[in-house]
C-alpha cells in the first residue's frame, strides 16, 4: 500500500482495485446503466448527453478555450428550443423581455347569449317574413328617455332578474343602460353611438312582430349618428320629455325626418313627472300634454307649409303614445281602452278611444259624451278616463299604508306579496305600474300601424336614395324585397369590435340574402359605372343579427332586415353599397347616395404625436376614427399639420379619447380649437379680369358676383342638382329666383363639387365666341373653377355663395395648345383675380344657442353671450313649468368654453345646446392693410376679418399677406395701378 501523501504533503489517496476506483468516480461522470445496455445492443449513443471517461486518469493537456465550465443552451433546453443571444441594449428597459398577454376590452359585452322570453329560432324564422318586420329609429333630445325606453323593451324581452337582483347600494338606483356599451357612455351618462337591437314583441291582439330598433344619441353634437340611423329605418319614433317639450335637437331631427319623407310617430315620455315633479292637477296636465303635441305639429308645419295636416300627430289617430320609461309603462288611447274592454266586455274600445282626446266632455249624470260640458261635473274624456285613474294609482301607492293599499290594489286587479307592499316607494310604484299597465303592447301597435314594413317602405328608399334606373331588374328585386334576388346591402355605419382592432359593417339588406363566404363588390361613395376606381372585392366572413351587447351569428339574413357583416369593412369609410360579383344580364351596379347630414363639421383641432416616431401609429388611428364617426373629417394642411374636424366640444372630446385610448394607444398633442372659415364676395367684380395661359395662346375672362340669398342652401340640401337635365335646373332658377332663360340655361357647374354652394355660368355670346371650340375646353375650365373654389385666395378656405361668369374666351385653333395643363391653372387664376376684385369677405360659422334653466339664469345668458360676440334672439317661459328657455346665436370661434362659463355663472342650474346654424360674414375688410393689429390685444370690431385672415395664413404656413398682383396679369395690374383702381 502506497503512502497517502506525496512529498509536498498533498493528499493523493490510495491505489485500490478497478471496481473500487469505479465506485469512487463522482456521480456526474458515471455511466448510465441504460446507455450501457444500448451500447451492448449496438445502438448509437447520444454523445451530447454522455461524457466518456477513460479507465485511468488522463494526462492530456486541455486548452483553456476548449474547457466547458457550463452546459450550453442547447444542452440545457434541448435542440427544439430556439435560443437568442442579444447585446444588453438591444431592447429598451421600458419593454419587458416577454410581454404579458393583454386582453383589450373597450366595450361592455355579454359573455354568452342572455336568456330571452321568446324563442330565438322563432325570431330567425320571422326574418323571412318582411310583412311582420318593422325597422324603426328612436330619436329625440338629450335625456328625454330614449335609452330608458329601450331598457323597458329589453326588460320585456330579456330575462335580467338575476342580474338586477345582484345590484346593491347606489347601483340599485342606477339606470340599466343596456344599449350603452362604450365605457365613455357609462361614465358620462349619455349615448355616443347608435345601438341597434332586434326584438320579438307582441301587439294588443297577441300577434308577434320582429322590431328592429336603433337607439340614437340625443346630444346635439352626435346628430350625425341620427342621420346614419334614419337612412336604414322605415320610420322614426320621436321621444319627447313632457316637461321640457320640443328642444333644439328635437327640432333638427323633425326637420330632417320631414325632408327625408320618413313616417313619424310620437312618444310623450316621463309622464310621471307631471304628477311627482310638477304636481299638476289632471286638467292642467291635459293642457300640458296637448301643448307638447302641438309644438311638434307646429315644427312639422313650418318645414313644409301646407303639408302639416297629412303628417299630423294626434292621439286619436293612434300615432301618439304616452309613456314613463322609468316606471316601465307605455300606452296609446287604443291600448288603454282595451283595459276597460277587458272589464266591460260590451264596450267597443275603438269607438271609446275616439272620444278620449280633444274637447269631448263626459257628463256623469246622463253618461253621455258631448262637444261642450253641459253638466256641472263634466270633464274631458281623457282627464276622466285616463289621467284620473293614473293619478289615483300613484297617490294611493305612495300615501297609503300596506294594509289599505292591498285592498285598493285588489279593486283594480293588482296583487302584491306582503314583502313587496313594504318596499321603497319607487320600487313599489314600479311593481304596481308593471301589473296595472302590463307589457307595452300599445307601442307595438303604434309602430305596426304607422310605420311601413320593409316591403311597403322599399319604394320610398329607392326613389330617394338609389342612383340607378328604377326600371332595372335589380331595382324590381329591391322594390319587392325579394330574398332570392341579387344581394344588395346599403351600409351606413361601422361598429368597432370590443377590442377596437377592427370594424363590422352595419347595413340594410334591400334584396337577396347575405351569407358567410359570399364574394361581393364593395362600391364606395365615389363609384359610378363610368369610373370604377372606388370599388374593391371582398368576402363576407360573418353575418350577425346585431343586438349591441351581443351579436347572434346566423347562416344568412334575408332582405328587409338589418345585418352586421364581418370582413367587408377594409375599404368602407362612411357608407357603401354591396352588390354581387356579377348581376343578371350584365347589368351595371349603382350606389345609394351618401348621407345628407343635418349639421356641418366646423370645430377644428390639429393633432400631432408627442413622440414623432409614432406618426404612422397616429395616422392609422385617424383612419379608424374616420370610420367610427359618420361626420368626422381629417386632412393634412399645407403646413403639414393633421387637422380633425368635428361638430362640437363633446364630440371632439370623445374622438380624441378614442384616438388616444382605443385606436392608437399613444399620447398626442392637441392644438387650441379653431374653426373652419369660408370666403365670399359682397359686390360684382370692379373690372373684367382676364388670365393668359403660359404659352400665350389662350385667354380666359371672368367676373364674380354674390349669389341670391337661399341659392347656396338649396344646392347643399339637394333641392336642385346639376345632375338633373338642364331644362329642369333652368326651370328651378327661373321659377324661384327670377333668372332669365338664357342665364338659367347657361349654368355649367356647381362648385367645388356637385353640391357646392357656387355657380359657374357661361356668359359668352355666340357672336363673339365659337361655342363649339369653347365646348372642347369646358371640362378644363370647370376643373379650374372647382380647384379655385375649394381653396380660396384669402386663406385657402372654401369659397361660398359666389357666381363666376365666363364673359370672354379666346382659344388657340390647334388642340395641342389648349390642353388641360394650360387651361386648368389659368381658369383658377381667373377665378382668384375676379374674386379679389369683387370686395372679398370672410365668413364664419355660427352656432344657435338653446338654454333651459330657472328664471334667474336668463340674465347670466345675456351677459355671457354679449361677452362672446353673441346675442339673444328670444327668451320666454316653458309652458306649465318653472323653467325658462333662451334662444340665441354665437360665433363658433367664440364658443369654446361657453357652456362651462354659463354653468359657472348659473351655478350649474342651466342646460345648453350648441348646434351649427348658418354662415355669417365676419365684420371688416380682410384686405384692409391700414388695420394695425397689436399682439396680445383683441382686434377691434371692424378689424376682426383682417385678424382672422392673417392668423389663419400664419397657422397654415402661407405668405403673410394676400396680394392681388400674384393673380392678375402684369399689364392689367400695371394699368389698374396707374388708373388708381388699386392702391397696392
């Protein structure tokens, strides 16, 4: 046995036998028995997992770089795992190495289909019977109860008892708001988006109907959603708060519905406020109701004088319902009298209903109805048989003890449990009303009788909105609502998905059946059979029945219904028409007209990303915003700033919230709000202004003059269209504006587009100008006119209310010398020079102000308006209430913060609505160089126009001042300078 230590004292151990030596090898270097067996079988051994060890200690020298101190990544994780080695600064510290999976959700949605009180199979069967379907839009002013009314219908059809019972504390008092799914809507307590729902509801006779109802926002800023919804509906249900009556937005919507020739019905809502808030006796309550209904009829009459009687809304006609959406009841006179008929079977409910409105009195002794009250206790039929029972029901329920109340309720067929009789007054009232009035069958009757079915309403839709011929096979299929015909879908709305990554298209099927997997052509607003640029091919990925909180997937939706489509939204911005890949007999497809909106976008902000590298992200967000809001428009100015145009402050606030949180998820800088302007003239051009083409071979002479009052509005509203035959256009101007025949027939174009508020007129004489030669350059001159009127010379804002007359044209004989490149810019310069020689003026948009508040708030409205260049038009009490109404005007540029200012002045007691009203000329001459503008000082009254022009030009990155010499020919300008016509 050798010594255990060497000569230096180091322990070297003991030389043992081979087996013992093997046992002393550390575990990491032992052979695995499994691998030994594999070697014995002659199979390959994985060398990476096995380190061979010599029998004895090796004396081989191992270099430093060959030593393996740690196992490699592939040895640790296996060959299947990809491993990356990065420099330490390859990823910023703000980003995690492995980002967590984020579940983005920006809207409230049902996790699964909620239970309903009808069979969904029955509902999908009803889709095939257009006669049993009604498409309606709920419209009205802010807080008049549209969403609450929809909640009432949802409670009627959906089983929500379990969810409502879970509510405790303050949440129990909150409104259901089933169709408000956007987080902003819940937070602010108002609707921002339209919300469609398809419900199966029964009428008084027990017959089921499918009601496709779309709940629209009531705020005056979101009236674009209302216009988009009305386009898809066959009728509207106007909801009016009985206390506030007809407000600013109600007026706007009534006017729009009448001009669109859409059937209208009325629901007088919040009837319980007459009893609980105003404490009006029944007789006064009748007069208040009558006043509200007459207010609506007056607005209808004012829109189309002479046609008001045909469209009149009145309870005896059956097109007016009375409701309290908070108490879940709604009735018409006809449905209320059926309650009497159930108790007195011999009563003719229809005859009885005819006597319950107007000056028809019931005499209790003789038990007869007369036109005048002949007995001492005689009362109007409505007061005696409708209002008094409701008043008694409310007063007994609120004031009586549970024991007495039980007996009282039993006498009218209402039975409640003892625990229910002891509940809070509001809950108790709800329970009593629910049993007394029953389901809202009267509302269903009202809609079924006074709103046409999709079959009956198809002809009106085609005549008003379809651009194609009405005698084609496609038009015939749409008119018959044929579900076996070619597919035609009119899309007017895009709804964002809950995670805001994409959009679904919401539209109305006019013909055919929409099925998943169908290939369609998506025709945009700019599509015409001659110009097919605005067309793309797409495949429908999904078809749903839209229910706002949830969508019901289907394998097909037939004609006459609304449908939510997936997979076709990529090319749609505002509206679109979907048609099949090929129509029968190779017919040309045509589109439905774009929506004519009730208001205009005049509120303007510029946006830019805080981090410049995120610009592409912001642009993508702006594209999505453009799809989401019907009236928003985005553009890039000459200076490079990105401008967003909307209708008002709340609208823009919601748009910017969506841009920051939903679609871009980034921080953006927003400029101070400004407004759009327009440019106009107030006189005829001082001289005939001519422009010569760059090749000196053509000359165009024009003059500019203001249009007659009302023409611009008629063109914009579509009363006269340049696409109509020239005789029809000429007759319109002859009859309405006393134009002579020659002038009326020589209208070339409206500008800057087909519905632009400017006119180009050919005022040349055949004796002086070769008309055939002139015809060859007509398109080029029209294009120059459109370009010029789109961006005026004062500050590149659109020209408005101006007529340009072509007085003389001299053209080169050879066509090569009068091409578009020569004529278009020359025509534009002629437009600009004639415009600047006709006393140009700046126009600004003006909001109409509508304020409701107590009488002591009126003085504050006068004060705040006068500080902001505004003025009051009228003020007066709202009948039957302690409230006052004030109407006025305020320039948009001075309206920013007006609502907050007024709320502070009136201590929050007033409600304000600001809606675009008209364009008004800004005081002062925008070209007056004698005006001295001092920094940080407000411009004087007559210097306002000059101030606006200079500041707008600076903001857009244009030259400081407008010079006429830039557009006039040098010799003409020199002559005018010498004659003293021009000062500069």
